[in-house]
C-alpha cells in the first residue's frame, strides 16, 4: 500500500451529507428477521437492507457480490487472480425488533445535538456503513492495496448467524479481519454465550402466593420495568433503566428488585428466591456463583439476569 497522505478528516467532512443520506436509507429498512420467503431466507426486511447497501456499494464503484440471498460483499483492491486471499471486514444489517419505548422514530435517522438516533445506528448498520465509506474515501484517493479488502454484509447475526455458513459454502474465509460492531475500538473476538434456565419443584403449594409476574423480558436486554402480583392483592411495580445484555453495568435491572421482594415469601417459593437473591442478586460477573472468570483477550465474564 502506498503512503497515505490524504487529510481524511477533511475528506469525510466533504462527504458527510452523502453518508447521512445513505445511512438514513439503510436505517429506514426494518430489517428484523421475518418469515422465510422466495429469495429471502431470513425475511423481506433483511433482504431489502442487503439490496440497499449493495446498491450504495455499486454506486461507489466497488466490485460486489451476493451469496445465498442473505450475505453480500463489496471489495476493493487487486482482483482475485492477483490476490487469492482477502482481508475481511464482517458486519450485519439485521436488527433486533423494537418496542414502544423509543423517543424517536426507530426506523429512521434523527440527529439531535450531534448524536444520531435510530435502530441500527450502533448495532450494526452505522459502523458497517462507516466502514464502507472509509473504504470509499481510500478509493477516491487511488490508494493501492497489495491485498483485496472485502466488506461482508450479513443479515442474521441477531438470530444466530445462520447466514455465515451459507457464505462459507461458496466463498473462502478471509485470512484475517475485524468486526466494526458497536463499540470502539474494532471488535476482534466475541465471548461465547451460555443460556441457563433454572427450575425448582415446589411441593408445598407456596407458589400460590404469586399470582403473576409480568413485564417485557427478552434475552437481548435487561428489563426496565416489571410487576409482581401477590395472592393477597399486593401489587409491586418496578421501574429501572434498560440496557443491552452485554452491558449490564449500564442497566438499572428491575429483576433483582423483584427477586429481593419475592425472597420475603414463605415456604419453598421464598427459599428459591432467597437462593437467587444470594447467588445472583445485583451481580453481573458471577462472584457468588463461583464463575467470575476473565482473561486478557475477552475481559471479565458477564452475567445477565
């Protein structure tokens, strides 16, 4: 690669309006996983988002391709005959579904006080489109690479990345790469995930003390509200702050509050919640469970309750 002398900050400012127009177009596609249909294995939304981004990449003059109607790519550098291997930049265009707790239109781009709002601004449409624009700015300066650089656009990351095996059936894996997904700096690895469901038989009838537990619960976030209804007519309402499951330190999780109240119940039901309160409670790294592991590469284990 020849020496880079371009003022990329000034160059981006020149293209900033174009970037925001394209980002808005991508955000306006509700790319939540849907029902499999013709040429859209993960639903119409993800497929439309993929077509939108590939259209932008084509307009920019990149070589583009699509695999399995669910993974696309845009490429810059020498062609495959000159550079058989490639450096990969892997991201995704699908998003988690929305609820009714947004202050701005989720499937749109809103700019307030130099902040951008919209589903996918952070995970992962914004970072992925930023990477595409960065490569485009490099291309406008006619900077020469020795190796191919390929940006890969997946469409099923939020539901298990079933798209990537389809891609690898037809395309070789990159020799190296990174993922511009969410947080700075670039993501170079992902923690493994373990889903654990706890159950305990209640044999003394004490479960009848609880009439209902309701709220909006999902694996992808820590909830900000819940309600505990007791048989004696007591209603406990909990309000907190929602955060992604992979950022428990940002949340005011209402479930530990609910568990603490339920631990005051009698019988085996109370004992079960007492155990939860003692072993998990407000902890997000699992000390009391003896699972608070960490390493230099991945950091500390995160426990989302």
